[in-house]
């Protein structure tokens, strides 16, 4: 199918490796011993030989002394499946993938991989065409002169197209005459390439101390990354990560000194178990909320050692007040407050303080219990289901009562919590 979709299949690429791996698997499956593991072992063996031979098929690889990067990647995926089928699941995530060395002597001295068919100029244009009586072969022939890396696959009702072209407008103009266009994606590869080069120039050497943070929500993940966290482990309320998840994150960073921010009271003990499972130096700063984790990360100082950083970060996290607004999972009574299922509830440092029908209303009630006149900054992290307009109203109300306090609104994207608020 992959070969049919390409306008000009090039041998010595991932497509060759895929075909050879498939042939090896089919041959093994036709034998008496056709267990899944033996079939996958045959596929991996054939893929490895094929990757090593890619420079023989593609002159640019032979000249550079490298093997094809796409083929190497496919080999790594297949080998991962083989290891899983072979019962290596407990250790496979820590095993570095084998890099295939070219069978050509020059490449044997330079075993790094390179993408032979990579294009970086023009516009990467992708879309789906829907119509009646569509002819993939005719579309492919018509578009072949309009760009490179052309892929056309589909049937008489739906066709998907990928092309690198300097003039995406002319491509879309032609395609629109055949039917309706959907899922259009046009990316400027020149711009992407320039951005990549600039990023490489600005990239700092790996820090001596790395931070692993447990975070739930894309927005919160970006916050922690922007503050210097090198690894983000998805997790939080109702979705606690395992010790293995945290250990994998610790092993994935380059530094041999790591600080873990659990950001949830239920994850602190799990994080502490990692210390005995790795040879790396590990310190757990017992942050129990997202605001505590942010405050801790802001206190990180790369000029001091691991132990001193852990002390400073823990001290900084303890000075932050955390408000969390969520919904009750059941009807109950806590501390004299009657709660109905699905009502909004507000917690201040994990203590229930307010109940109401509106998350914004509950947030105001909890904020009223704090002396905001002594605060410097209030940061409001919006949950996945919270509308920004509602949060702006909350922000305006705080600033009206306390104009001296700086208020920030951040789209955290966290589930379950309409608001997570940091008061410093």
C-alpha cells in the first residue's frame, strides 16, 4: 500500500526496510514453527539486514557513510515488539535501541543514521479530498510536477494527499475542481528549518540538576517546562503515576542528580520509593499541590548542590497558599458543611472551606478567608472545563478589591479542578 501511494518509490529508505521485514515475516509464518515470537524475530532480523544494506541502494547514504534514519527507526519499533513478545517488559524501557551499522566499510566507521529523503524547503501540504469517481493515479500524475515527496492514497470516494510544494495554492485549486477538500494542513518548512537552527544555537548544555514533575493538564505541563522541568510525568488526582513511571522519567534525563516534584500528597510516598531503585542522586521535594510545585521550581538554583536545593525548594513551597475548586463526588457532611453530590467545593490547603453551586462563587468565598492585602501575586490556573471569560471576571473582582495585588490567569487545562489558585 505504501509503495502504491508513492509517486516515485526510492529504494534504500524505510519503504525498503518495511518490505524486507514483511517478506521475512511471511517466510517464517509459512513454516511449521509460526509462533508470533518466531515470526517477529524473523522480521527483525530481515529489517536489520535491510537497514545495513540501505547505503548500497542509495548513493547519498553511501557517500555520507550512514544508514537510512527512517529504516533504523522502523527496525527499533519492530525490535521493541519482539522484546515485548519475548517477555522483556520489565527491562525493555531502559534498554537503548541497537544502532545498525552499514555493511559498507566507510559507513562502518560512521554508524550514525541520516534521513535520505528529507525535504526542508517549500510548504508541506496535506489534505483529504472527498468526491465521486476519484482516480488516484490521475491525481498523482497531475500533481507529480508540482512538488516533491508526493503521496496519494485512497479510493474512488476519498483520497489523501501529501506533497512538498512551492505553490500550495495551485495544488488546492486543481484539487477543488474534483470534489470537496477537508483537513487541510500547510506548513512552511523554510520557517520551521530556520526556527530549528535558532533553537539549536540557543540550546543550553544539560543542567547538573534535573527536575521531574508530576503534572496533569497540557497548560500546567508547559508551565513547568518553561520553568526548567526536564521531564513531565502525567498524573494527579485520580490518576497517580506508578513508581515505574517516575523511575522511567528519572532515567530519561541526562543528569545524575534529580529532584522530583510530586505535586500531590498521594504521590509523595511513591516518589520517595524511586530513591532506592536508581544509582542517581534523588531528592523528593514533597510538594502537595501544583502551586507548591511551581514555587519550589522557582527557587531552584543551579549554583548550589542537590541537598541545598531540596531544602530551599521545600521552604519556598511551604510559603504558598493553595486554593482548589472542584466538584463533590458524593453527598456528605464535612466540618458542619452539608455537601450535595456534584456541588462545587473549595479547599484551602486541602481543608474544605466553602460549598456552592458555582465554582466562581466558591472561589470568591475561599479567597475571602485570606488576607489578600498582604499577598503579592495571585495566579489562577484554569481547568479544562472553565471558560476564560469566567476567570477574567474573578480576576477583575480581586483587582477591584485589592488593586495592589498582581493577578495572573493561566490556562492550566487540568481535569477535575475548575480552578487551582496560588496565593503568594
